[in-house]
C-alpha cells in the first residue's frame, strides 16, 4: 500500500530515485513522517504531453499516523495541470485522496475526497455514533479472513455507506451492497518517455462492483497496488446498459472518447456477466523527482482535512506525548 524508497549508503533514501530504477538494489517502505524523494504522476494523453509533461494528477502513497486508526495509508489526488492548479498545493473543490485503514487483516478505504462529492467517510455496518471501528470494514480492498487459505485471493459482499459532510456523526439506517474480489497478478505498467521500458510488477488487484451481483452491477472500480509504488493504477468500468445518469449511447461515446486518449495501457474487462466498458483510468507510473533535494515534506489530503477542521477525532493527529 505504501510506496517504497530506494536506499543508498547507510540506508538513507536517495533523492529523485524510485524503486523502479535499474540501479536500485535496496528498497523499503516510506516511513511515517519521512520526506518523499520522488512523486508518482499519471500518464498524460500523448497529444497533450507538451502541455502537461508531468501528467494531470499526483498520487503519493504515504503512511499517516492517526489518533484512532493507527497508521493509515493516504493515496493523494493532487491535480497540477490546468489554469490555477499546481502540484503540491491543495486546491479545494478538485483535490483530495483516499485513506486506506488497516485493521485485523482487512484493508478498507475509510475516507475519500474528490471534486464531485467532497469529503466523505465510508462506514461499514455500525450502530450509534460513528467511531474509528466503523471505517475498518467499509469499502473493502482485501480481507485475509475471506481469502483462500495461503493466498491473497478472495471475495466478499461489502455492506457500506458513504457519509457526506453533514451526515458523519451517526451510523446510517441503510447500507449498499458491493460484491468485491481481490487477487494477486503480474501486470505490465507503462513508463514515461526517458524512464526506461514498461515494467511488470506483482500487483494486488481489487474490484469493487456497484451492486451485490456481478451479473447486473452498474459499474466496477478496479484498484492496482504494488509493493514498489503503492497505489499504481485505477480504472472505472461502466455497464453498457446505462443507468439514470447516462444512457447506453452516452456510455458508448464516453468509452470511445477515453480509448482515444491513450492514457492507459490495455486491461481485460471485469468478469461476471455484465458487459463493461472502460470510461476512465489513471496509471501513476510516471516518476517525478522531489522539488527539494532533501525530499519533499509528506502530507497532502489528511493534512488539508486537519487544517480545514474537517477531520473527525479519530483521524486527527495522534497525541505526541
């Protein structure tokens, strides 16, 4: 879940070097509070590379100490292309991130923020007041207890609810069901121009279906995590039958437009019966050196939540005493 750093003499992280560098012979997870020697950016469309040479979005995967969830993993959404946007500065209304909670063999996305719905908590089934435990079995990424013996491969039906800003105090009365599966696969990732050849990495792939049954799910969100880079790719697949928000014709048009952007390499569609088309994807395999030779300060999404007074108590910074 956490991106690795390449180590030099004395075990010190090497500035500007990533674990994908051919000369990186020793690496480990980025540590809480440690400065980032590099950033991960998405791949721009080939015809927009001149205007967005560093891509559109930065997606760092960093460990964040919290008061109630221990060490959570932040995966930032930092847009830096376009008028008024710059990497490293939180732009409210567009930037955000996902926060993965690790607990008792379960990895669960417990909070998110984007330019559409703003800051949300994801909670699993709970009663009374929302507390730290409610986030630990919500948007399931993987669950060791539900995996096949000796593997990291399994499936479950998650029951969860997204709580927006004015609804985050109390557990909800109703929950949505989401068929979820996960498995470990080899996957080939693109390299940015001048950064070597494509690379195949062992990948934890997690699929979150929009509904209890794969056969009639509205959509699928697919997440790719690697030991080297943490969050490395994301895809959104849509059922071609359409829904209340988009007709079949509109979905077909969107899929055709996205295919023409060339932003992501090929991936097979999700299985399960429903015909799905890819309508969005980001592949964060473009490595960008830190601005500071000593590494950039960690913290983006959760830091901004705390500064805006939006973080619930269990996502606050831990007591330093």
